[in-house]
C-alpha cells in the first residue's frame, strides 16, 4: 500500500501515513495501554469479524482502560456523516469538561475543521473495518508550555441489529509521560502528526479485518 492514500474528498484529511501488521503494535503505538487494548480487541474477534458491543467487558473493564474509552455510532444528519457519543469514559469526560453522551461530534466541537478530521479518521475505521491509530499535539496558548500529546486507537465493532455501525475508541492525553485527566480546552490549536492503519495477515490472503 502506498503512503498518503486519500479517503475523503477533503485534501489533507483521512489520509493513512503508514500501514503495519498487528504484531508490530507494541513498537508502533504511542502508549503501552493502546497496544494492550489492540491485543485484547484482536482476541475477541470471531474469525474475521470484529467483536460485538456485548463482547467488550473483558476489554473495557481492564484497569485504567474504561476511563479512556469512547463508544460512538455512525450517523447521517442532513446528508452529512457524523458520529454520536454512546459512552464516554470518566477520564475523557474530564478532558472534554463535560459528559457528552448522546451528543454529536459536529455539535460538540466549535472548530468545524477539527470535527471533520475526527469524523474522517473514524470512518477510516468504519469503512475499512480495521484498526486505525492517530496521534497529534494540543498546542498551548502559552508558547513556553509543552504541548499535550493525544493518542487515539479506533477499533471497528459489529453493527447494531438496526445496521448502525459502531466504533470503539481508546483515547488519552499524555503530558510528560503521564495521562492527563483534566480539562484541555485551554489549548489554542490541534496539530495532527500521523495516521496509522493495522492489518492482520495471519488470516491469509485477505488481510482485511
């Protein structure tokens, strides 16, 4: 697969910078918790099918993980793709400054560019049915302050009986090696650094998940 494959019509969004096998997760992902979550998710699959929502207890109840997870459903509003929050871990609710369960990504974030980037990368997971990891920096308004790193791992789940796609995200804000569980809205900009896709070639000819 070549680098920088566009997956949306908007330049610069929804592009994959690199592709790795699941076996490389520990080396590639920016935080060991993400590697653990990816391995647990892979172990919950049934043949080539992703886990269902009901399969997730062993994953999200792992110590430290539940606080950093999001469960989202894919929706279409007025002919435009969006995402609705179904579950938000308490650590991420602290980051956001609010529990946004039931709300939509486009309504939550005042910066439409940032919201569109989140949605574009989420649909890489939903459409490709494979894990996607992203990372970026929250740039502080005070240039003397170090940026906070944001690491996300998006994982596909089985669709609901209604046919609605589901997405599990493990996300964390990290500053000086420590996970931050406080509001981060005082930051002035977000700078995306990379988007990484994962495949599992142990399934043979079809590497898709």
